[in-house]
C-alpha cells in the first residue's frame, strides 16, 4: 500500500515551499537496495541547497526523484503544493518548471549548441523565432555568442557545460537540479561554469539543488544536506 500525506505543509514562515519531500523512498530489487530511504526535506523558493555524501549514498537517486525522472516507492513530493502523484503529464511538467544540468552534459551530438538549448521548449507554444532568439541570448550570456552553430564534439568540456546551463534555463524554470555539474571539468573551467550557474540563478531567483563533492561549492550554498545510506541530515548554512 502506498501511504501518502494528504496535503503539502506550509513552511514555518507560512509560505508554501517550492519542494516538500515527505517520507520519500526509492527501493530497487524488491527492497534489497534502498537508494533513498525515508527522506523528509523542504526547500524554500529561491534557496540554494547543496547535497553531499559518500558514493552510493543516494544523492543522484534523490535528485532523480525531485526531477520526476523516477517514481518513489513510497512517499510524496509536492511542487509548490502540487503532489507529483496527481500530475498527469510529467514530461510537460518538467519542461515547464525544472531545468537539469548533469555531470556528463547530456547534449545531443547531432544538434548544434543553439538547437540543444531549444530542446526543452520544443513542445511549448512558442514560435520558432522566439525559441531561437531566447536560446541565442542565453548562449551569449554564457559567453558562447560565436559558438551557436557548433556541434558538441567541437566544443570544450567547459563550453559544453555552458550550453547545458543555457538549456536548463530556457524554460524559465523555478527549479534547477544539477548533479555534480563541475565533476567532468578541470579546475579553471569548473570555476567558470560554477560562477555562471550560481550567478544566473541568483539573477533569475531560481531555486538550485546541486549535488557536489566540492566543499568550496557547498560553502556557498544556503544549506547543505548530507546524504548517508539513503537518508538526509542537514548541516545548516554553507558547509
Ligand atoms: N537502477 C538501480 N538498480 C539497483 N540499485 C540502484 C539503481 N540505481 C541506484 N542504485 C543503488 O542505489 C544506491 C544509491 O545510488 P546513487 O546513484 O543515488 O548514489 P550517489 O550518492 O549518487 O553516488 P555517486 O556519488 O557515486 O554518484 C547505490 O547503492 C546504487 O547502487
Ligand atoms: Mg551520483
């Protein structure tokens, strides 16, 4: 039986959190592997939350649940008070509200930088001209105005991740989920990508949940969540 709370709970200040994660678990192999095991977590609008913890502790699994890329074994996640289990078209929900940045960029190799950035809004009612101009403007903001028509294979790792960050923002998301976004980059590119991601999300007041092993990154977060054996504990402000 799937036990779910009846409604999202307001934060102590009375505001509805952007994310309200209630006793969420994700089990594999008929419960033998408990990737996420009873996580309770609320994240406020505009917060920057870093998630750290050892390998295999459930960080990516939790992010996939928050991003509705996986369905919890039990528990419920609310986005601005709306339960995920009641959303009929999850793909449409994701394309409207969530941006994703992955360690390995996840760009489509046969599409140009511009076309990759346009992917999340292809199903929207935007005109082609609006899609292109928004994508071009975001890429320019990432310092890639002269790379719009390049394919991923011809871009450096840092440039690819900047394309991915532009892609994560084209739908004006309320929430960006980033899973070790600097994990594949050298320190110079990692720093540049990080500044662009943190700076852009501050400018647009986007909530950011970032998995990272880098303590210098988590030190800049509003709050650090430490995962251990599928469970979460809060370490409070800035690492
Ligand atoms: N599809 C799956 N089937 C079975 N077990 C899985 C599956 N996905 C994840 N797991 C297990 O769940 C646990 C958590 O995995 P997860 O990828 O979330 O860890 P992580 O904290 O992101 O680790 P890392 O830091 O190495 O990326 C691990 O023990 C993993 O083996
Ligand atoms: Mg992971």
